């Protein structure tokens, strides 16, 4: 990189993708915007010749995201609270769509609250934490098939809440 103009051009060309990348890591679009801006200030084209400056920018963003998550104690709920509870809306989403999305999330949270505790724990462990059905079965003291049924019944209840007209044969599909 020869000049500051090159640095700015590179940053502007990849800014949206960098924000999306950071938002996926820290689960907060506002914090992601801050991280990408910090990355820009840390990105110095004056050093040794960079063969892959875009990858270097991504690495800076990733390192900043990891540091941010470490500082927040790696507690995703705490990180979201710090973010003001906002949801990650699609780029260009209208304010109306953001409100609709928040209402749907609130309905889904209420539906999760009505499920039996073991079913809710199984669903959250599998779908949100990525735990395997075997791990869930061991933790809950049930068979793998029962753990699968628990996750599937929770998913079915959530889908029914989102679309009451959904057919009963559709619950296993993403």
C-alpha cells in the first residue's frame, strides 16, 4: 500500500463485508461497526509490504472481536445486554421489519417459556449451543432418540407459533 488514499479505498471497498463478519462474531451490529472502525485505525500500510491487505484487515477485525468477547466474559447474554438488546437485522432492513422481527423473537421466547424445562434445555443446547444429541441425552439421562424427539417437539412448537397454518410434516425441515 503506497498511500493513505489506497488505505481508505481498500477500507471502503470492504467495509460492509467486514461489518457483517464482525457482527457474526460479536452478535451486535453496533459493536461490529466500532470494531471495524478500530481496525481501520490499526491498519497501517506504512509497515512492510502487505501481500494480502484484505486478509490482514479481516485478521485485525477478528482479533478485536476476540478481545471484545474476552472482556465481556464470553457471556453472550451479557454481550447482547451491552449492545442494547438490538437484534441483527438484515442490511437495509426497514424499521418496520426490525419491529416485526423483535415481535417474532418475543413470541418465540414466550413459546420457549411454555415448554417443559427438559425440552427447552434440549432445544437450546442443540440449536443454540450446537451440542450433539448424544451430549444432550447424557446430560438429561434419556436416550438419543428421546433427545431427538425433545428437540423436534420444541422446534415444532416454535414453527407452529410462527406459522399456525404450517403442515405437520414440515417440522423437520429448516
